């Protein structure tokens, strides 16, 4: 689907959050843009106003654009150019029904997120935050043979849940560390890809979970992945296993995970995303075997700049009367 004719030369574009300066500057050069003055999410009322006044809306993951909000969009809005790869915060089907296209920025955060996954694996297994807290508090009394003993990751079994771009990037990094790579995916990889990654496929997620030392969650949030790791599946994991999530918090039942971590039924967790956004279970915060990060997986200057470039290209291509190169198609996520 593409516009029947180009938009006016400088389409009206509204950005819902502060973006890197270089991206905002370029947007102002190309479009009639309304930039956000404060770095805070728009209210629903502000979003409705923006959708009435704009040809293009540039939201982020913090903007929930559901069917009820889209129903209030004016006839002028023709493109939602999301700043980010994940689009589970946008009702894609409702947008399509209203003739509004949705684009995203795939691929640009693959390496950054995979790097953060490995950082969390090391942080949890080697108890880095505990050592850091000891040093910052001035409590360290010197080296001891039994202090802060962690687990070696070389030779450990890593189970990757979701073997898309990011999952494969994690697999490549894990292999360098000497880890055994296993994975569960909706579709098995081609034999040559599987061989290149040295990855072992598990048709049964349950069987994989029961045998892994470390589990990395790398699937998007969809209706079929909501609480994919529920209480029953989490109980399949070994008490010595750790879990890392840099994808979407809704994939894990956070309350069940918290209970098991506190009971010692799972050894540790590294979480960059949470089921309820920034509203984190308070019983999760004070656990020494848990590393919590504020959704930093894609937070590199290079990644944000590349996201901006993709947003600009999607808008410019659409304004010129063509299909955005990163068009999101309903049912293809």
C-alpha cells in the first residue's frame, strides 16, 4: 500500500519524544516538524491532537497507540513512522483499517542489544553488581578464596528463545565465549545457518528450558508470546540456571519469576525490560541475584542515529509517493 499521490512538499510531522539533536535538526530541514520540548511521554490528549494535526506521527515505545486512540485520528494522518523496531505498542490492524501505514526501524539495534545480553549474562553469573556495591560502600577488606564466587560461562548451555536477528547475534557472541548454543524458535533455521552458528534446535521449549544453564529471551511481544515463560515453564528451569531478558517484559510472568528468585528456585536474572514498563515489582528490586537495567539494550549513540536515519527515509519515501522501505505488514510480525 502506498499513497496515491505525493504529500505536499513539506509534510507536517509530529515527534512525540526528544530525539538526538542531529535527527531533530535533519527533520526540521526536511519537514514541517513539531518537536517535543520536554523529554516525557505525551498524554493521550496530546497524542489525539497530534494525530489530528499531522500527516505523519513519529512515536516511540512509550506511546500506546491503540484502537480507541486511532479512532480519534484525523483524516490527515497517513503514516505512523515509529522510532524503534518493536511495534507492539501500536495497533497495526486498526491503523491499516483506517488507511494509516506504519513503519519501523528494524535491524539497527541488533548488535547493541546482543552486546547488552552478553553484558547481563556476565553481570549475573559473575556477580558483578554485588562486587561493585561492596567497593562503592567501602566494605571490601581484601581478597578471599571464597568471596563472590560466580559461575564460569565457558561450556555452559545457553538456551536462546527466539532466533531472529538479535538471537543469532547473541549466538555468535556466545560461541566466542565457549558456550554451547541451543535455541527454540517458531521455525527451525536453515541447516547452513544452524551449522554456521553451531546451534542446536529444540522443538520443545519445555525440554530446552529444563536443560539450560542460561536462558536468553529474544522474542517480540505478541499475543502468542505473552507470558510464554509462565510459572509452569519457569519451574522447569534448574535451580542453578539464570535468565536474561532484553526483548519485552511481557514475555515473562514477572510475579512468578520474582517468587522463584526469592525462593532460590532460579539462581539469578538479568532484566532490561519489565512486564509493566517502569512499574517494577518492588520485591524484585532488593534481590542480590538480580541485575535490573532501565531498558538500555539499544541505548548507543550510533544506534539512535541509525534509527533516526531510517525514520527520515521512511517519511521521505512516503512523502514522495512511494512505499516506505520499512513498512510493517499486519500478521507478519
